[in-house]
C-alpha cells in the first residue's frame, strides 16, 4: 500500500502520462489541483493530465495520513508541493492538499477518488 502514492508522485514527476492515468480506476473521479472540472473516467482524467504535465511538474510529498479500511481499500490525505512552470516561464511552487481513495481491483490498487486543491 505504501508504494502506491509514491508511484503516483514518481509518474507525475517523470511526466509519465500512460502510467499515471493507468493508476486510476475506469470509473475513477479526479478533482485536479489546477482545474475547476470534475473528471470522471479515464478519458477525462487523461485530458487533465495532458494539460497538467505540460507544466513540467515535480511533486514532493510533505505530509500524509493513511487510513486502512480493509485489505482492499485505504485512504491517504495530506499535503504535497508541485514545482511547476508558470505562464511567464518561471518555476513556482504550488502548495496543495490532497485526498486519495484507493481500491484493489484485479490485484492492483487503483485510484477510485482523488481530490487536490491549492492551499488557502
């Protein structure tokens, strides 16, 4: 379970569109950090990451809390930072909070729900 979030951070930081989108369940829901649209399903989620990965993000986990529901479900919430390209080309750090719901599907943990938003 511990490696699932680490893999998501690695795929985002490596701009690995295929693997990051594959981490989501077919009916997964994403409330993306830099979007005001609810994305449901892999096609919508892929559209978000095509946009987001163009910002050349580097993700860094700051703090997390994990709740294990059972052998097939767990949640992780906390804070992460994204260093991204701004519109003027400079690199900026966006501090964000997140919550993930993971569910085991066909022996792999998939992201069933993911909310991420800029810190107030």
